[in-house]
C-alpha cells in the first residue's frame, strides 16, 4: 500500500495518521478479502437480535455484533476513532469518554436553581451510514473505499447498532456540531448576564441545561429544538422537564441539589437487599431481583457482580452511604 506521494505506509506501527488516506483493512482486521466483503456488504448473520421486554408492553430491540465483527469494531475504535475524538469533542460531552462518568456530567449542574432536561428521540437510529461516511471523509481524511468499508462495518440497517463498540464514540462525533451550537447558544445567553450562569452537558442522548435566574424557558426550549432539527436529531417532547431547586434535581441517577449525591431511594433499595442477604442468603434476593427487574439471572456469581457494581457506584458518589452498606458484611467475592 502507498501513501499520497507513492511511499509505503507503515501500517504496523501507525495504522492511521493525518497523511494517510488509505488503510490496509485486511491487515488491520486480520480478515481475508472474502470476510471483509461479507461483513461490509451482507445483511445477514452479522448481528444477534436481542429483545428486552419493558413493563409498558414495549420491547427494546438491540443488535449485538458477532465476535469477529465486534473485534474489528474495537480495532476501528482504538486505531482510528480515538485518534481525533479528544480534539473534536467538547468538554461538555461526558458519555463514553474514558476518563469521564455520570459524576462529571452532574458537576456542571450542582446547586443550580433550575435544571432543564431534554431527551433526543431515537438517538442511534437517527445516525445513518451516510453521516458516518461523511465523518470519516472529512475529519479523518480517509479515501472513498476505506470510508465505505469502515462505515459499513460500523452500521447495520443504515443506522448505528446500540451494542457495537464503535457506536458511542461515533454518535458523540456525529453530534459534535450539536454540542458546538448549544454551547454558542449558552454564550449568547450568558453575555452581560453573569447571574444567569447557564450551563450545558450531554450524556448520550440526555441534554441537561441549568441556570440560576428565571428566564422564558419556552423560548430557550424553542432554540434548543431548532438546533436539534438543524442537526437531524429529534426531541422527545414527552421527556422535556424543568426542575426547580425546591424539588429533587436528579440527572442520570445523580442528585445535584446542593452537592453530588446518590438518589436516596436507590440507596434504600440496596440497603434493604444487603440487610436481607445478611439475614438469609443470596438466592432469595436473586429471585426477587429477577422478578422486579424482569430479567433471568441464574448465577449467584453474576448477581454478586451486579451488587458489586452498584456498591462501587454508590461509593463513587456518596462514601457515607457506602460505609453503611459495608456494615452488613455481605461477601461479594
């Protein structure tokens, strides 16, 4: 393979740089030519369909890539997308950034008088293969063939599949102009009005705005919706909420009224689980967990991992709550 000047590319050490417009995809993915064409062009056998029933008689359909395709997507993420994602994304994006979490998202909105929450409808499905192709051509300087192959490997049914490793980063990159425009909107509001302190953050499809002075919220919402539509995203009108300071202000499960705090209802739920386990055994709580959450976890070890994850989550936000849960001496190892 050659670069623009005809020299050989060192794809072993630098699979992508700003000077390379063509990638050796067979070498990158360890695919045969037949496998590359199959995963890029075939519409069958590439994804496993997963249906998650919800309480409202609604089923969430997810698509998980088969092992070899998932491995290729991870290489695309690590070797290509991460190369420029940090310079293209703003600090206001906190989802699927290696060093950020929902805690960073909440930090934008601590102790604000008003919080406005706006949700993007069908976030992943609204991002088409053409949009991914355009991103690769414009920002990553890849040639037509390479961009076509990579966008095909990352998309399914002409949209981003939710369980593909590349989808979160691609969705962040596609939505970058949405973030730029909303940040510009905030600056125009904050200029000459320091008491307003209008802030913005995005965690996946959750847009959060906070401010300290009462304004005409309907006008702000209209501006936000207009920008969303300009960027080919659509608001979920049912999930637009304004929360004032005299109510519990919760963002992605984190309370931010006076400081970052775990939702008390969440803590009480796990306090009850840990208490019951300390008096009984894991099996009885596992059956309750399956019934309440409408899942079918059969392994005690898997249930312990879930509890450990929630304990770590509580510890990261509210160490005091974590200490109270540890008093039950429940062995999760």
